[in-house]
């Protein structure tokens, strides 16, 4: 396997040959010497090498860690691909007319050579330390976040001081003297994940959206080739963040930078895995190259400003932003249902020169993520992205929503070879799979369902887990992860491995997640089908549900681990409460059914008005005979706490002998219509109820149901506001011009068959609660404390606090959630005090309806 990888000498010879063959497009040079005096090769690729440094550039570095051979190998293959296709592929040709590629194939030639010839898993360079030990981790030797250490034998020893090593000095000098670099990609192995640069703060950077989308667009190209899904994980407190890496140094120079972790091992099997990794990453690199000019410091096209939510409904959202009017500038709007997804033609939902966008036909109670960028069609340049907007559409009129989080004390993992599994619960991450030390490992997730009504009807449900680390999932395309609802009667102790393993499964949920779909840093969702939702509904009576997460139970020969780590959110190993396992539900409840009998009934013809008779048709002169039905809504509950979810009018005919083409229509009309022929013929129709029925239909079925459509139900709900009378008119029509003396009578004497309005309704609060009052922030014990006074309302379920460093969070989901509960204060636990930000405080009820937010603007200290 190892002999198929090229050596540093091999690549140098290859590059020298390329320089001879492609002098216009390729240049090999050195940016410095290593400890052992090897040249640190630099490759420059351009449509014209003479003007290469005048164009914005992509900077590629590989194999800064000696044992991570992918960077060096990919650099060779990528270079060869570009040179062989630059004059064939018009897309590639156009990209290289606008951008340059700089490649350092191996940033650690000494360590790489040592790894290939002696110790495969050597990581550092070959510096001789003062105590006689060898090596510095070059990716801990840069200045940003440098951590001083005396542990020279450690694999992550960062050296005596920043840039103490000739290799990092060379990279520093090159980057600082090439201000045309706009994107930097640092290739490593392992993990199948992008690690975008961070600034060591809990808040997102202004470039976080740009970085996530750059990585997501590259990941989309990878998936297209191999169906492998890459994670995207920008670190932030309280997670332990590495310091002294090249990524953060490049980022500090205004360069979009990310680490790319390839594969599931430091040194992948070349034929089985490495070939595929190379094939999938070449188009990903070209995708990054495409973006290089858009981040050029000379690009005058700035981020769109004041990108905000203006209004949200159950099936729509209205977005707005500030725009500078220009005939050459327009805006592209992208929409996704998941965070950290690509922005490409497939999810481009609009191009406009306006300063707002109305997006409709959305699903209720669903998360959506919106991104926007400006485009100069003449210069063919695009702007950076402003911070992404996240919203959740409102629930539909008949829906409620719940988000339930894992119960800490009853959530954890149980491993075959560990005796004290109970100590993991509520503390450690959720380990699922198999490895040599733990053996087989399951996770248990217990979620309390005490607050969901016993008569709830679940319309949709999903269990969401956050993949925190996949480095121990070391076998490519091997195994899958499944989640099951287990029978609570079959298990007494959720911390006992044997009981968990042998628990009875009620139903598995969602689709399995295969090993190449384990996306670190991107939430994984198991969506329940209708049948699986019924299984979940059966657990409501027990007031909790227990899920078992299971993965592979065996290993390939010679392999040590196929273990996935999911965040529990709790304890010192978690990334914070935001990342707890969560169950999201959309549900309704069984409605109350009320039958309302007509308050008044009138048959209205040109000649006379008959009370308490239901006739409709044509009189002896061919004039229409109408019937007016009036109902009263006063027996229904109050408008503020009632939603009518369904309604229909039931009519039953008496004997019908008509064979002619007559059809009957039921109309919802304004209740100020007078019961006179003149008024009826001039009635104002609100909506037709159901479909028209023919005389022939009535022969076959004497009972007819006229069902309210969505608009009619909206109008009926509005009439509930003042509990006014409502009126319906039964109207005949015919295609026969001279039809006369044809009418049908409808039942009225028999109460069971008499005209009735059947209304189905549920108890649901229509309007949000009052806002909090006296909101303020202060610094307390080194943290930002936010406090407020809760409204004194019985329906108050809680307060939600959202943090956003770039705009006022007008949506209850647009930012980082830092609190939800009934207290009157919280802390921005991990927030930076030196960064401006907004805090939005919402009240909510049990629907939930969210209030308009109270916004606090925090000014950095």
C-alpha cells in the first residue's frame, strides 16, 4: 500500500518535468529550507505565469503533519489534472484567467520522508530539541493562539516560540508577501470533515457564513463523485480549541481558510480509498478556485447590508436588505432546510434587483436557512455572503409544536467491556459502535413527554443528534447507525449493557445513517414515518420515550475502531446545552365536534317566502327558488382560545323524482343579506362551500356534505370573533334554458336529518403573550448577565433568549439560543465581552406563539 504513494523526491522530479512541458502555465520554486536543508517546494499555476501574482490566488498546503500523506499525493494529481485540462475545459480555462493557484505540496518534507522510510505515524518535523528529543508540531507553531509547552515528546508540542521552525517561517513569509491570496486550504487526514478557521470566540465571525458555504460547495462536489458526505465544524467555546495552527494565522491575514481532513485513516489504502479521495477532491478544489476572485480585496462588491427577516408565516417568509441601485447589480437568494449546506443553482430560489424577497409555499413548523449575495453581471463577480438567516415557519392553524431535550440522568452510553456504565450518564458523549477497548457500545436517549397532551396526534417527528467527533470511525463505507424506540417494560436499568442490548424494539425510526454520512458538525436527523409516529404516540401514555442508538458490532481484521461520538450537550465534554439530543414534534389533538342546528330556515322565491322549509329549484315561471340557512356560533368557546379546524354542512333530501340537469350550490354569504328575493339575488358571496351536486347525485345519495375549504374555514374563524350569525344560501342552476316547476325538498322535520353545521375545533391560543419588561444587561463575575421581568400571565410557558452579533434577531431562531425557561435572568455563559452583539428576549406559550422580541444592544467593553 505505502509503495504506491510518491516520495518527496518523486514529486520534485514530476514538478520539474511539468515545468519543462508547461512553461507558460507552471512554475516550480522554493520558499525556504527545512531543518535538514530540503527545499520547501512551491508550485504556481496560472493561465500565464508572467502575470500570476497580479491575480487573486488560492493557496494550498499539504502534509504539514508528516503522517498525513494525502496532502502531498493530492497536490501531484491536482496539478497534473489542471495542466492536462487547462486548454480543454473552457470552465477551468476561464477560472484560471481570473485566479492563480499556489501549492505547497508538502509543508513538512523532513517529517514526511521520515514517515515514509522509518516510522509511518511520525507527525512532527525533525528539529532536534534542546533536550535531545525530536520534532515540533508545525501546525501548533504559528502565532495565533500559540500555547507554550515544555512537553517536547508530545505529538502536539508547538516549539519554544511561534515561528521557531524554518518551515513555518517560510510559510509566514510567503503569505505575508502575497496579499493576493484570498482562500487557503490546508489538507490533512483524517475525518472526512472541513474545519473552518475561528477566532476563539463563541460568536460567529463575519466570515463564518462564507467559510461554511465554501466548504459546503466543495462537499457538494465530493458527494457528487462518491456519495460521501463531509462534515463542517468551526470550533468555538466551550470546546477545546487548538492554537498555533496555520489556518488561524492565514485567517488573521484576511484569508478565508479551512483545514480539510480527508479519509478515515492517516494513511489510507491507496487502491481502495486514496484513489477515490483524489477523484472526489479535484472537483472540490476547482469549486474553491471559482470563488477566489469573489474574495479579492480589490473586489468593490461588498456584502449585502442589513439582511433581515421582515415577516414570517406558516408557509411564507419575507426578507429584506439594503441595496444600492445599479443596472449591473442583482441579488441571488438561496434557501436550505439544513445548516451548512451549499449555495448553488439547485437551491437558488430567486434573482432580483429589488431590496426584498417574498418566499412562499414553505412547510409549516420547519427550519429554513437563507443566504444572499450581490452579483455584478458585467464584471462577473459576486460579493461575500452576509451572516445567514435562520427562521422557523409558524405552525399551521391546527398545529402545535414541541421540542423535547434528552433527560440528562437517563441519557448516556453503555459499553460491553466497561463495568461502571452508569457514570457516563449525563456526563460523557454518546459513543456508538465498536472498538477494541469498549467492545460494542450503545447509547440510550430518554426524553420526557409529560407535557404533551394525551390525545395528541403526531403529524411529524424527528430525532436530532449532533456528531461531535468521527475520528474513531476508521473504516470507509462500513456499518450503519440506527435508532430504535424500545419497550420500557423490557428494561429496568438503562445503564446495564445486557438489558440495553436485549431490550425489545417497538420500532426502528428514520433511515439508517451509513458511515460515509457521518457529518461531524452538521446535525443528523432521523425523520419518523407515519407508522413510526404511531409507535411514538404509543409512548405518550408512559410520559417518556426511550431511544436506543446502535452502530456496527464487529470490526474488520486488523482494524481497531468503528466508533461514532455524538454530543450529549451536558457536562465538561459537551459543546453546550444547544447540542443536546432533541426530539422535534409537530402535532394536533383530537378535535371537539359540535353540531349546530339552523337558527332560521327560509325558502325564498319570487312570489313568496316560506319559513322552516328547505326547497330549491325553479318555479312555474322558471325563476330560481333559493333557501337561506342561518346559524349562530354563540355556543362555541371564545375566539382567542379556539381554532376551528374543520367544518361542513349536512343536508338530507326527501323524495326526489327530478331527472333534469339541475345542480345545487351552497354559498357562504354575508350575514347582512336580507331575506327577500331582491336581496338574495344581489347577495355578496364569501365563498362556495364544497362542490355543487346534481339532482341525479341526490337520487343516489340523499345525504350530502358540503365541506368548507381553507378560505371558508378562515372566514368562519373570523365570524367566531364576535360570535355573529352566519348565513348560507342554497342556489340552483341548470343548463336547460326553459326549465320550469322543478324543485327538490330537503329534510327539516327529523332532527337527525335536519340541516346542520358541524364544527370541529381545538383549544389553542391565537395570539402571543405580552413582552418582558425592564430588560437590561450588566457584567457580573466576568460574564454578561441579561435580566428582565416576566409578564404575569397564566399562559406563560417560558422565555427564550437569542444572541446574534450582526443583526437584531427578529425571528426566535435567528442566532444562538442561550436560554429557554421561566427564570428572569441568564448569562451569556461563553460569550466574548469584547464583541458587539444583540440579545433578543421572547415570551412564548404552549403553541408556541412567540412575542415580538425585546432587543438589547450590547456594546463591547
